[in-house]
């Protein structure tokens, strides 16, 4: 990696100030960023670590009953502490990477990076969560804008994610055998007023909602309800590990399995 | 009851104490005073004309000691190839120059163009980025069949084409084979790909060059399976350093799997640069560099055909293979698809007529060479897939068809130049049927189907030729070196022994198993024997470890040297006991006079050898140290039968290995635990090839599977608990231990069983696709089932 300065602010305000420096780059766990730096594919002049900010740590419930997870909260903490209130989300966190990754990586980092094969964005989108930043609150439907693209402005920090807790939910993941990221994974969340289905790993546009499935499942929450529904393979990622058509097929299979797990 | 020492005991691996406690001494642990670091600037273009390499800006960068380019190595020899293949017209293979640093052209992604030596690795890397390289990109050739077409871009402009050789074996049999196909009652044809693999030893390659200006002595520390071979190749052919001024040390090495046999440019560079810079120069490969600079394995494209008579007897076999050499000839590359592959095409069967054609092809890819099994997995895979396909086409049981055609009489001279000394293929197949619980398969299949899964059962046999190799034979076949092994056994005054062996242990457990043999021969505890290896300064010239040869060849050399020790010790004992030498017996660590109670302990005899106050000095020299070189009379021929049971998810195409059974005949066994471990490791790599591993280039020669993000190797959870049995033992007839070698069997014998099982599962789901190429990934299975 190239040389850079490191700042470790202890408040959101200080972090925002530090990110105002030229070529500054936030780091919230570094599970993507550090390998990128080691490969010399990025050259920030200053890394601003978001891991020392107490107000971005931990999990609580707000007065609307939402599960509020600080942006700097480790996957391992979510896996443990969200298990009682939101087991599907905790289960997702428990299966990200390996123990080393889960004890360095954070929810804020994952959501802000919006890797098209990351796990968390599917939970955020399927839950209809709200992404809180230092400046504003952004609905999940408005947050994810495509592969590695989000609504975040330069220097804006994900400080918290607020998850409405569904009646029931399930995350079904089919792994890419080398990276063990999702080749296709589907998060199905059933709320009183409908079902939300979010798909990660599959699309060239990153995480997306499968609205046809949502409509079918909202009227009949049964795996059979999406029999015959398909997603178009043409916009799907096609690579060494599977064609777009294969990924499109897996979207259906994973969705059915997620629903079956809840039936 | 299991033995607690000596031959046949599962002695715990003594080397694991240091490996598992972080006390190993690997090449990267070696740091010399004043050491500088090298970073190689590697080509990111697969094929291009190297117009210029401007280092002027880089040389002014902080910490730079010296920067080297291809021009600095013009007077230096080519990285040599250790094997020459003669083609079917009697012509020598085409052999291109292989420069230490690219000169004139770049020919694969990852080829080193320049090398920066600096005070730190970071500074070297910074400076490398300031080197201005001007390359005119040329069209790349990646596909072998395209590469040999007229008008294809040439990897080497000074060669006539991209065809390294067109080998026919046995050329004289070709007419008879073709006639047998015309006369056949049935012909089965199969086209397949043996996928390119990356070896991925846990420890990446490292080289540290050192030069002593006061004496002119060079030392190279390197991650090698065969330091003497590196010393000879690099000293004599590349850098012109005689052996007595060059020491090569391969200390603890963290896995090799073949890819650390070869002499690499980085070794020659560090040795050369240490003198040029007058300070030690160290290179440690990153994992990313390993993917694009370690020799790859396999990469064959094959069409194979079997002719059968009306009674389902195999009457003839012919096979045509394109074998990828990559951009240059790595050390053993030409031998892998020929003499380690064509000679194995008889397999376990008495097929009377066989013809093998191999076209070796240059492409703009990393050189391809031996990887665990080296040629024999490629032979086994095509043959055992073909036999399964024959059985299904004929509607006969695949095991019955195999049994019908088994070789049953030994020795057996195959039509492909080798003579199997022993074997019992019926016994290993019987054992396999027992340990794989074939009888319970239908119930297990029903259980899988009840949960919506398909279940398949696949078997294969294998034979391998290892214990490499008889020097006179391989010399005739094109080897440019002998393949004996050496051992010096030094007995210390108080009775302990040190064995200095030319074999090299990089995971095999020699430090445990070799002492077991000597302990058995003398009747002393294993702890009294120490193994020294990996340093040309203190071991006799030996050829190293590969081809499952260490115990069969290196162990035999050690036995021969120990026999000399015992013979001399008996002379000393006869003097001490005042008895006739012919009456002296060695048992349980003591010499006794037959028929009497007179005896003298091993330690008293060894002490007498070094404190010869009472000693037959008029007849024999003092001291107790002997050397032996052992050159085998034949290859050894381990064999076995493997069974794989898979579950297949028809919705996703995911295949999981549910059971795997291996029944091997390794001849006599010194340490059953180590043998089991070797089989486990080989199976993991064979299953990895069958299900997951795939080294892939795009049509521009860019490596697509260049990291663990895209190159899948199996993890523990991808593998089942194996059932491994090696109780079928037909001892090798020509080495003193009766051993055959077990290091590669698992990787050789497992891929066809996996694919046969997957196809069986697909058939049970109503889909008979005939063949599916490795790796059998979920995407491929799904595509095949829905094609």
C-alpha cells in the first residue's frame, strides 16, 4: 500500500471534519478497503477510521420498535445481540465471511460500500430500513443506486441503520465457491402490510427488490405463489461462476426456499 | 496390536512439534545482515513487443539499490528445460529461450520485465511504478487448437510454429490400433478437458541470494523440493557457477505439490543480483504473484476412444491430447503429457493395443508443468471416464466391465513400454465394494430422493508409475538427468545416527518415517535417528522429492547405506567378541555370537569405531559412516479403486460429496498414519479439481482466476470424512523395502470417481448427458441438466 495518514476520531462531528481533508477516505472495518490498499488500487492521503466513535456502536430499539444498529457495529455483535429481536438479520450477520471478517467488518461499512455481492444490503432493502447519516435519514429504497453506488454524498457517514422488524423473515444464500460471497442470496421479509423481497449477488445494478415476487407473496405467502415467476437474466452478472440466466434461475430458487423456511 | 515403533508403526510426526508451534524455519524466516529486497515488475499484457524499459526515473527513487532489466541478462543462460521429447517424426521438440527477465517480447501475464532491488520492499515497489515500459501489444494465443492453426500469432518468433512437439506413442502400433478400431464390435468416444490448476502450496515461493565477496561463494536459500537439482540447473546452465562455489538450501518448505520442483527465474535473479549488488537479495512471492508465476498444472484437451469386441473385451485404445506448455518450457514440462501420461494409458486393463498422440502447444499463458500426479491424473481421468461411458453405452455394470478387463497376471508388460511388477486389482476392487458399503447405496439414494435430491455413485480404478525413476530408462526417454537418490548414514560415537538424504521433505513426514526404517533394521529407538535434508552443503548429490519417490528411491538408498553400516559394525563386533564375523547376529540393538550368550551392545560397537583402542585397524578403517546411491530397476506401480458418492441438488446444480472410499495398494507401509494423511491430502486436491478448481484465461490472455476471490479451493466443509484402506498390499518386487509410494495416489485416483458419480446422479434424475467437464460447478450441472 501507499503511505497515508490515519485519523481515529471519537465523535461523528470530528469524523466529518477529518473527512473534509483532501483525498480522505472513511474506513469502517476495512474488510474491502484494506485489500484494495494492499493491491495499490486506491491511494487515499488520509484514512479516517470510524471504529473509535462510541455513538456509532451497538444496538438498541427505538420508540417505533425499530432495531437501531450503530454504523460502526461489528457483524459479530449483530450476530449475537440481534438474535432475539431479529433472528434473520442476526443469522445473516453470523454467516458473513469468517470469524476474522465478522470481528472487523461493520454494518455501516458494508452498506456504504454496496458491493453487489454483499449480504447486508439485501436485509436493509427487504426490511425497508432507514439509513441514518451524519446529515439525514435515507429510506433504503432511495439509498442503493447500483453497483458500489449509493445516495451518500462525499464525506457522508452511515451512522446508524434502523430496521423495522418484520413478522418473519429469512435470508437464503447460495455461495460463490471461491469468495463465499453470495452468488445469489435473497432476503424475504413479511410485514403486516406486505412482503418485501431483496436480491443480492445477482444483478449488475446491485441489490434490488423483486417486485413481482413481492406482489405474489403479499397476496399468498406460500412458495407456490412464485411458481412460474421469473426474473430476466439479461441484466444479471455473468462471470466464471455462473451465467446471467443461472443467476436469474437461482433468484427464484432462493426466494422459494426462503419462503418455504418460513411456512 | 499396532507396533509402537519401527516399520508399520503409526509414529507421530516429530516435525509437527516445530511446525505446529511456530518454530519452523522457512525461507522467509531467513533474514541476512544487509539484506535488500526485490520487487519484480511483471507484465500485465499477455503478448507484446517490448520496445523499451526506461528505469531512469525509478533509479532516482528513494532506497533504490539497483534496477535490472532483460538487457542485464543477455549474457546469462536460458532457464533450462530438463527433458527433451522426440516427436513422431524423430525430430527434437522446439525449445525456446527462456530469459530471466523478459527481453524483446513479453509472452504471458506475470512474466517479469524488470526487477528493483531496494532497501525495503515498499521502496522497491514504489520505484517499480516509476519504470516506464513501452509494449506494443500483439494478439495473444490462449486456446491450444487455435494456436496450432496456420497464421496463428506465434508465441516465439524464432520457432516454426506454436507446436512444441507432436508425439506418437507407440508410433509403430498406430496401424494395428487403427485396424482394431475398424474391426471393433463397439467403439466409445469421449472428448474432455482436464482443467488447468494452480498448485497453491500454503507457503508461497521465496528466494534469498547471498554472495561472499571474500571467497566468491554463492548461497541461494529457496523454497525447493530439490536443492541439488536447482544447484545443477542454475549453476551449470544459467549463471555459470560451479557446484563447489554454489550452495543451495531449501529449509522447511510449506508444501510443494510439484510446483516447487522447477528452477524459476526468481532464483537465478536473486543469486545473480546478490553478487551484482554485493549484498543479500530477498524475494518473497505474494499470493497474487504466485497465481501468475508458479507453474500451473494439467490443462489438457483430449479425445479418447475405446474399441471393444462383441464380448466387451477392450481390444484397442487411442487418444489424442493437446497439452498446454504455456509460454515457456518449465523444467519437466515436456515429460508430463508424454512419459508420465502415455505410459499410463493401459491403466489396470489388458488392452492389447494402445496409441497415444500428444501435441504440446505454446500459448501466452503461465508455463504448465507437474502438479501432484503429473500426467498420471490426466491419463487416469480420461481412461476411467471412458470405461464408465463404455459401460453405460453397452448397458453393463461399470464395475463388472472393469473386472472383466483387469490385468491379473504379473509381471505384466503393457503395450505402452512399462512393466507392472505386482498388483492385485481384484483385491482392491473387492475391498472397495466392502468399505464403500455399496450394498447400502440404494437405501441412501432413496433417502436423498425423499428430500428432493439426487444421489449418484461412481467408481474408478487407477494405476500410477512412481518411485521415479530408473535412470537408464528415463535417459532413453529424454531426461537430461539421472533419477537415482542418495543417502549418507553417519553413526555417532555413542550410537545415534544422522541420515543425510537427497530426498526433501515438504510435508511428507520423512523426518518421522525414515528413522522408523533404520530403527527396524538395527533394533534401536527411532529417537536415535535424525534426518538431515535440504542443504547441498551437507547432503550427497540427490534428485529430491516428487513423483512419490522418496521412500521407494531415497528410502532404498538409506537402506543400502545402513546395510553397509551394519556390515562394518558386524566386523567390529566380531573383533570385540573374538568371534567369526559370519557368526555375528544383530538383533534389538545388540550384536551377539550365534549359539552363545556373548553379546555387545550397538553403542559399544559404535564407540569402538571412533575410539579404536581395541579395533581391527589392520583390516578396516575407523569411523562408521557410509554413503549409498540407489537407482531403481523399475518404476513402482501403486494401484487402487476409489468410490465417490454425491448428492446433487437438481434445483441449484450443487454437488456435495457425501462419501468417499479409497482402497489403495501401496505395497509395504512404513507409517500407516502418514500414508492415510497423504491419501487424505491427495483426495482433497483431486476432489478440488473435480468440483471447484479452475484456472481460466480470457481470450486476451488475462488471468481471470487470479486470486482466491475467483479460484476456488476446497475447504474442510467441502469434503467428507473419507474411508481409506491400504490393507491390500502387493509389495514392490525390486526395492529393498517393498514400498511403492503414496503421495500422489489420492489426486490421481479421485477426479473420475467424482465425475462418474455426478453423471450417475444426473441419470437417476432422468438426464443422461454423457459427459460433463471439470470442475463440476453448480452452474455447469444446472446448465447440463437444463440443456
